[in-house]
C-alpha cells in the first residue's frame, strides 16, 4: 500500500516541482549581486527546471533527467556543507554573533535535498511517472 502511494503520479509531479525549494532556500542577502552566492542556486534551479520539463511535459523515458536532478540535489548538499562554516557567524562591532538563520536554513535544505534524492531514486517512482 505504501509503495503504491509513493508512486502516485500526482505526488511525483508535486515533488518534482517542489524540489526547487531546497535549492533556493537561502537568506535574502545571499541573492545580492555583490555576493558570489547567488549563481549556484540559480544554476541548480535551471538544471532542475530543464529536467522537470523533460519528465513532466515531454514524458521522456530517458534516464538523464533523473541523473540531472540527482546531480543538482547532490551539489546542493555538498555546497551547503562547504558554506555553513564560513557563514556560521557574523561580526557585529567587535563581537562575533552566531548566524542561526543561515545555519537552520542550511540544515533544512540539506535534509530536504536528501529526502528528494531518496524519493526520486526509487524505481517505483520513476516507473510511476511513465505510467501516468
């Protein structure tokens, strides 16, 4: 019963669309053109949109869109792990303050990307989208 619920085409399409959320889940100041942080989430989001179009609209049976999705989510996890340490604190005056919003958003993004990877790598999910 649970496998059938996970392979529901409506749920699959919802996950494919909502997987953009962990890729762009950053504090607003990260998307400033003066920083170098904005381009990676944008690039990963473009990759996911391309794969989503091929999976949802074109309904291709080819494996490359799934691989592109896994690549984007995996790079998101790795980049979050690499960026959380340098962004974990901010200097305010002469004291260092913990940047809790950035840390929490990074952990949430990592967990959501891992969940998307787990879900989209299931064979019944991939087959379920083709049968829709």
